C-alpha cells in the first residue's frame, strides 16, 4: 500500500500573478470592474460613472454580480484618455476626493477609538 502525499495548496490572489497570454487570447481577455478602474488609476465608483455616462466601454458580460469588460477595450479607453490629456484632470480630482475620504475615515476611527467600550 502506497502512502498518498498531501499536495500543498497555495492560495494566491489572481491579480498579483502575472501570466503572459498568447496574442490570440489577449484580444479576448476579460477584466472585472476593479481591474478596469485600477488600469486607469481611478476608483471603482468613478469607473462605473464613466461607463454609465457612455464615455467608457460597455461591459461585454453583465450578469448579477459578474460584469466583465474586454481588456483590449479598457486599455484603448485609458490610452485615448491619456492621449487627449483628460486623464490628468480626472486623476487630480480622484486623488483629491481620496484624500478627503481618507481624512474623514481617519477622523472617524480616531473618534471611535477615543470612546470607551460599554
């Protein structure tokens, strides 16, 4: 009787893994909202507002809790924004909003930490 070995299971975040895709598959690669937003350096809510306004590409798959965009469409959108110079203004606005939200969250955490637990 041979002893079965326990294979080691390594959990890895798919976003941290870099896998080279063949050129034929790169055209049809799908990305989710957080990845599409991160490609342009904006928040997920900003990405969704761009899609809703018709400025960003529409998703190719829209199901309940499963929305995906073609990576090529997303990359083309952000390249166009960079070429037009519109991404600089948007990035500055997003960074300003993020700083304000971060400061508000920090103040809220400080206030809740100062209160005694009953």
